[in-house]
C-alpha cells in the first residue's frame, strides 16, 4: 500500500492458494506497516494498493492496482465535538479565565 507521495506505508504477504476461474474467494490479509499512534489514527489522503499474483505454468504475473481514500473519521468526529463544546461553553470558559486572572493579580 502506497500513499499519495509514493512511499510504502504497509506490505503483506499473501499465502499460496489455488483459485478457480470465475469464482470469488475472500482471502483475509493483514497489512504490516507503521503501527504508531499517529499512523493508526491520522491517515488521510489517497492510497493505492497493488497486488501481484503469480500463476503456476505462466511466466506473466497478474498485477492489479486499486486506489482508495482514507479519512480518520473517528478522530475527526471527536475533534468536531470538542469544537462544538468549546463554542457552546466559550462564555463560561472566558468568565472562568477572567476570575482566575483576577485572583492572581
């Protein structure tokens, strides 16, 4: 899996299996990449995943690429709620701040 800048963000090795033509088969794949907090929660942008399948008895591999968008909707949802709460309670926050500043002075 590559990001919009062309750098590889994750890789996965698919175990060898036999596939029949004209059939659909789901193969669970766990992509290994950067597992840091930032990488898990803030991925945004266009990504492309490329698969390379080798066919027994053929020298030409099958290659396919899919492009998709990634958006951190959980993080964006929390950030949006924090902004809404701040806007809703901003008068109280400013009033509490003024009281704290007057007590120190």
